[in-house]
C-alpha cells in the first residue's frame, strides 16, 4: 500500500504510464522528443497521481528556478490587481512560481530588482506605473524583463494595450451620435496609458475637424472623477466626456447627477477598462474594454520564451474593444 505522505516520483508516473523514467523527465522538461500520444499518456498519469516536479532538483538540472517576478508600484489600483491575477494564473499554468514586489513610497525600482534577484527569479514583468521607472533605470543585464505599457526599448521586451485605438473608438462613437466635440478627463501626467488615451482622443477630434479643449486631469480615482465632473457640469456646452478610466467615470456620473445633469440626456460619458462593475453603474457605462487576461498571458508567455529560448526583442500590442451601453446617446436638441 502506498504511503500517502510519500512524494510521487517520476518512477511512479513512468510505471502508471507504461513508459521509461527518461520519457517522463522529457515531458516534465518540455522536450520536443516525445510524440503527442505518449506525452498525453504521461500527463494523464501525472494528473491522476498528483505528481509535482521537484523545483529544486529541476533548478540543479536546468540552471533555472522556474520562478518569475512581478514589479508593481502598487497593487491598490484595479488595473494592477487585474494584471496580477492574470499573470499569476498564466505563470501557474506554465509551471512557474511567482514572486511579487511593490515599490513602496520611495519608488526604488533598483531595490525591487535586487529583491527579486535575491529570490533567484529567472526573469521579471514590470507593470504600468513602474514601467516609467524601468525606462530610466540601470537594469540588471542578466535578468530578462517584459515591461508592460511602454514605448519600444532594445533592453527589454514590451507588451502593451492599444490605448490610443481604444480612445479613438470612444471619441468616434460620441461624434457619430452627433456631439460637436468631446471633452476629456485624462489620467496622471506621467502615465504612459493616460498619454496614449489622450493621444487617441486628440487624433479622433483632429480627424473629424472638431474643436479640442484642454483636458481635465485626474489621478485614476473616483474621487478625482467627481471633482472634475463637478467642474464639467458647470459648463452647459459640455455634452460628451471621454474619461480615461472607469473609476473616474463613476465619479463623473455622480457629479453630473448631483448637478442635475442627466446621463445620457444632457451629457454622454464613456470610460476605459470595462471593469466588472461597469455594466452595473447608473446608467450602465459605455466603455473601452481592456483585455487584462490576454495582456497578462502575453506578458508571461513572452517572458518564459525570453528565459527558455531567447531571441529577437518582442513588441506586441493587445487590441481593445468599445462596449456600448446606456451612458451614451445623441445630444439633446
């Protein structure tokens, strides 16, 4: 009778699958020298027996710990927490452990990389607000990096959302409804995503020959959206607002309601991200869907490739999609 406390070995898997221990080892290490039918039989045996590769032993064989790092300025923002979830799930599916470090108040990305190297990570993903710091930092030459939402850079791989295209789609939707122009509540000055969304807004207005006003700026929070929305509500000429994220859009909706300006009767509002709650706002929010799952999966897949089979630098973009709901309509006549 098998001891339930004993760790399942490769020999156990080999016996259950009817193959050699060497074949099991090849499957575990992702070798292409195993035919698909045999690989499937071994994987079924591994699942049935609950086999888990011994990470330390594999590190001795391969020189890799099969651990990746994630660097974020904070996990308090919705976008970063959504990315953490996506990265964590994809890393686990690829057989990699995940170590997360945040920058803290000092914003010291060099210390974050030092902490990751102390943990023996094989590579790291850098998120959003930390991406700007990575562009200006002296980076560890022996640590493969994937930086999210940043311009191309020869020092690391880049994956990003097509923020500008999403913003253009939002503005074109509002102009297509008959609004003469679209005001913009932008994100923080140093945010790459905010800058790209502002660029898309400007490009769409310029292409339509519409007038462009100075953007109002927030800090991604609903509170900053409320403050900006209260100011916009005072201007009777404001009939459409493109907001750089859904949280700020929530604040704008409340500010408009408090000022007696109905959405979408008086002012149409479009957000960005398509958070899980966006469909339950009052009214349901028209917004640009950012695919965090696809972005996280792409970031991990790109990093694992850079670790296991390094090649040319990667610069890939994940598309967005406009989701039309009840917060937009033709302007009142």
